[in-house]
C-alpha cells in the first residue's frame, strides 16, 4: 500500500513557535516517526509540505493511480479551501483529515472544516500522534476495501 502525507501552510515552522499548541517536534521529526511506523506496517509513504494551495491541489490530482490513500493536514486551508475540497472529491482517493491541535476546542473560525465532508474521517488533537493515527486509519480503510 502507498500513502501520501500532505502538509499545508506554515507547518514547515513546527518546532520553532507555539509548542504549547503544536508540540516540540519539527515536521522532519514527525516525518521520521511516520516513516518508522510505516516501515513496520509495510506501507510506502511520500511526505510533502507546501505553503501554496495550488501545489497541494496539483499533488492531490497527481495522486490518482499512484497512491491508495491520502493523509492530509491542510493547516489553515482546512477552513478556507473550496479548491482542496473539490480536488479531494474529484480524485476519489480515501483521504483522512488530521490536525495536531483540537480544532474544535480553539477559535470559532477553526471549528469549520471545508474538507471534512469529502474525507473519510477526521483526527484532531493528538499532537504528532495524529499523524500516526492517520497512518493507522488509512491502513484500516485499505484492508477493508
Ligand atoms: O492543528 C493543526 O494541525 C492545524 O492544522 C495547524 C494549522 C492551523 O491553521 C489549523 O487550524 C490547525 C496551523 C499550522 C501552523 O503551524 C505553525 C507552527 C509553528 C509556528 C507557527 C505556525
């Protein structure tokens, strides 16, 4: 099985500020943890980050036929992006939405996710563990399909 991990804007800054909200790990640290678990599970992964909405849309489109699942932390685009939502709906690849923080326990504007209705599920609030839970979720979805 092949899983694509996509990370949205500002997640390249992880580990530098707001550790009380996002934890102390850098995105590279999280990637290493995900890679280690993926190896144990026999899953091939690609792990990417972009600050550009269009690049994320392109990567979702290009995932068709190449990946069995997507694990997506769309960051701020979660709350704004019709383009990402349409791309996820268009490719029909099982997608799991993840967040480090609990978006429902934060500011009102973070409570709404435009991508949630086109994702298979949402994992929010477990810090870097959200990535490992996201990996487990797509493995489980793949076994069921
Ligand atoms: O909790 C999450 O994973 C979020 O997707 C993170 C986004 C935020 O806009 C979402 O509402 C929830 C923000 C990522 C920015 O990360 C930073 C890390 C360090 C310093 C500044 C920003």
